[in-house]
C-alpha cells in the first residue's frame, strides 16, 4: 500500500516541479522534460529486472507527469501523449460530427487525435518485441528519438527567443 502511495506522491511532485522549473529556474519545460526522460531511459536500462515492479515504475511515473504537463497538445488541440482514452473519444466524436456535418474542421480533429492514437499504439507495439529481445535495456531505444525531440525543442525555443 505504501509503495503505491509513494508512486502517487512522486507523480504529484513531478506536477509541482513542472511549475517550479520554468518559474524559478527559467528553464523551458519541454526541454527539461525531454532531458529527464532521457535520464530515466538510461536508468531503466540498468535497473534489476527482478526488482519490485511498482518501484521499477517510479521513474516512469515521474517523467509521465512531466510529459503530461510539458506537452499539453498541439495547435488548437489539447491532447495527452500518455493516455489514449481521451484521444479515442476525440477521434470518435470528430468522425461522427464529420459524418453529420461534413465540416472540414471535424475531419481535421478526427485525423489529429486518430494519428495521436496510432503513434501511441505504435510505440506500445514496437516496445513489446524490443523488451522480449533486450529486456530492461530496451528502454535505451528511446534515446535516439529523445535526441531528435530535444533538437526540435531546442530549435523551437531558439525561434521563440529570436521572435521576442
């Protein structure tokens, strides 16, 4: 029981940190989240496979909360990258509304959330055979993707600074 409460407390601390990092450290939260996720990916690859599964998930709980706060959506859409239920609802609503109204914005919504769902489930699908083959070290396969995300975030941050 206490181990699960610890997980919830860690999740809450990461949410609080998502406010403190930009406010007091002046850091870009998206870049901070990507860096933390890279650090966690490296850590996960060296954790003992036999450890308590909930304790092994602690680092993931931490970065999930950071990601959820840092990457709230894209453009006019609020979308979670860590849960699929709302994205599924938004996709279904967009398709249904498009079938009724034929408005392009409804189709755009369905595509956005549908592609978010596809990306989420593609990651899940690819991680399973990677884990079977590499075990906990499969977490390291995230690092090239995180490097690319970091480069994109750095470019965006630079463009925003230049525009200001």
